[in-house]
C-alpha cells in the first residue's frame, strides 16, 4: 500500500542512482531539493488558493506545485501551472558552493475543483502523498556554481523547456543534457477528488503532456571557430 | 519534445533513465575538447635557424607546465616567428596573432560595454575572449600599456576565476557579473567564459624597446615563463647555413665572411638578431643573383654591401653613442673593403645619428 514513506523511499532511490552516476562521470553532485523534508514538514498549501499559504515560500519553494483539473469538454484530467507569480519556480535556494551538475525536484499535485454556477467557488485539494520527481542533468558545473553566497534558484518553463537559474536577480539559462520524470507511485493508485476519480497514471499522463524539454546536444551548439 | 517518464520503483526503468543521462553526458563530453590539452613536445623547427637548443628546451618545459610564455631578446632574433612556430606545434585549432598598440585598452582584448543602438548598451567580449580556444600571440607586447590592458586577466593568468566589472543586465544594479574561468570548463556559456585547453598567451618583447616603452609590473611579469631569445651563438656558421640554403651553393665553413665581421661589430655596441642581416643578404642577392659572400669584396660588391648595410642595419643603431658608431663604421669599412673616402663618409653619417 503506497504512502508517504514509500514515496520518499522511491525518491531516494532516484536520488541515489543519479548521485552514483555523477560521482562516476564527473565526481560532482545532484541537488535533491527539499529531500530532507517529509510531506508533513513541508509548508502548508492553501485549500483556497492552491499554492503555498505563506507567500514568502513562493520564491523559495521546496517543491513544484502543479494543478490538475477535470476538463468536462475533453472528459479527461488536465494539468496546468497555477496562475500566480513564481509558478515556474521548481525549487528554491541551493548551496552554490557545492559542485553541482544536476537537480532532482519534487512535483506535488494540487487538484482544482470548480463549482458550476454564478457564485461558483474554486476549492483545492492536495494529495496526502502523491509526488513525482523531475530530474535534470547539466553538461557541466551548474551555472550558479561560484555565483556567490546568496544561493540560487531554478525556474522551469514547461512550455519552452527552458531551465533558468536566477542569480542575483538575473535569469541565466541553465543548459541540461537530459531530463526525466519519475513516477513514485503505482499507476493504478486512485485519488477521489470532488466526486471524481483520478488515477496516478492519468495524472502522470496529464503532467507529461505539459512538460516539454529541450536538452542540449553538441550538434545543436554553434559551430566552433576553426580559424 | 515531451519529457520521458520512468518508474522509480522498477529497477529496470530507473536504470534506463540513468543510462539515458549517462549516454547524453558522455556523448556531450566526448564531443567537446578534452578537459586538459594533451601534453605536446615542442621540438626544434627545421625552418628557423639560429635559435639555440636551450630556447627550445625552455619553451618545451614552459608548455608542459602550462605556463604563459614571454619571448624576449634583441630585435631581429626571430621571436615572432618562434611564437608562431610554438602556436602551430601546440594547437590544433590555429592561433590568433595581434600586435601591441599604444591605443589598446582592456576593452579591445577583454571586452566592455558597447552601444548596440536605440540607446542600449551591452557587454561585448574583446578579441582575446572571442578567440579563447586557441593560442593568443601578442607581438611586441610592451607597445601597449600592458598592466592596463591585461589587468582584468591577472587572476585568470594564475588559473583562477575572475569576475569582470560588467553586469549581465546593465539596467539592473543587482544583476550578476560576467565571469572568466581560470581553467577550461567544458560547456561554459555566456555570461561565463572559459579558456579552451589550447589557449595560452605567447608574447614577445624587444629588449631595446623594453626600457623606452611601457613597463610591465612585477605582478604580471611573474605570470609568464620568460625565455631569452639571443642572437645566434655562432653567427659565421649561421650566415653560411643561411646563404647556402638561399643560393644552393656551398660556402666553406673555414672562412670568416665579411658580413660576419660586420655583424660582430654591431653586436659589440647593440646586440642584434639575424633579421637585419638576412635583409642585407637578400638585398645583395636582389642586386646580383650570383653575389659572392664568401670572398673579400671587390669594388662593386663593396658598394652593394654598403647600400645594404645603410638601408637595413644602420637605422637599427639609432641612439648608440657617437664614439661607438665611429668604431662600428671603421670595422664595417674594413670588412667590406671600402675606399678611404667612402669610409670617411660612412663614419660621418653614422656619427650624425649617434648620441
């Protein structure tokens, strides 16, 4: 039976696999953002807004919040980012002194339930333990390494696939050679939301549908000057 | 492209994800230049003659120990050609050669803010950062204000990362600054610059100019391996080898050439490399294809020698003391067999440009 512990264990396995990979290839590390916090220890997500209750958390989140909403026309669940500032922020401050070459972020689903009618209200619900892990591996040291003691953040635009680090207020593109989304639950696990049912597999498909990635390849770079 | 999905709980799926990342990472690294430039051995050039073996030995050690190189010595000793030869031997990506200029600022070499039009400005890299993947030759480095021009590179020359005083976003006072890594970092992109594994500075300085042009601070000096390129040890053999190569005609090594005596007399007051004397040889051969360098000159040959000397060597003696000039003139006149009247004219002319 899946629960918070099984999800945390699955996430640890992913983190350990990438740690071993980077240790082997470049002797560098992957940042496992928010990995030390249990779900209960994470800041509260508001049932009224579907985002962090404390606005101060938004700029330095420990996880990425993705909203899921049932599309009556399509007859299927769809995912989208909350329409609030910092919605593309995957995670908050890193220790920029570490030799990092990748990041493993937590993705937490928030169900969005809209009532029908003139005074329709919107309510949000957060699954108790459902999560995904989103991994990026960089071609070399993270651009924010040596960026200063103030730390750095990671923003991800799932439409364009662009990853950015916000360093001292300035967005710097962080190239990546690979990206992967990890299911941490069984696909048939069911979430009952406002009288509707959403399986983890359906949620994964909805999530995957909005995440585009643009990993760099050498061939996609500018040709080298062979003067 | 949509993100690929893997199951963390399925060992095979997790392994496939990691393998995908490993393959991408290794392919990326393999396509890039190696992290460290392969150690190359700098060998004696068959085309450069008159360069002492010790010079090649010192250059080879400097290259193997990842030092920047400063070639210094009298004018005409082949420093520029030697710098090019080093660059060719250590680089598979070509090289860039620039000649020092008093007009240079750090903006020319490193970069700086430049207008983009419509009231916008931005940092644009200078020629050294643009050619950061290959040897960078600065010929006659002391013709520019070295400390001012290379100042921002002090730290990089010691293989440490430095931050340039230019913001990525000019309009934002809190914006990050451009940075230059001290060592090769594959995959580095703007706003960070990384020297390629084959980048190194090879500079030349004329010792005559060193006193009169821009001085170099001790701090910058110690960031280079200084290699003295002297005049050839045996100038008679050097000249015979060169003339034999040019004319394809053997000259006995037992004889001392008139030109050797001229060169020695010049070296006594101002050490000078081979270049002006190669110009003398070429001048003589241009006038007379069969010009005989191996025997005592007759009247027409004396005149050709004199013209060649006045055109190519005498101007290089500007600033030598008058007494020394007269001594050189006496030696030259005897070496090339000038008549007494012509000899006196040469002494007067050389004295006139002496101090």
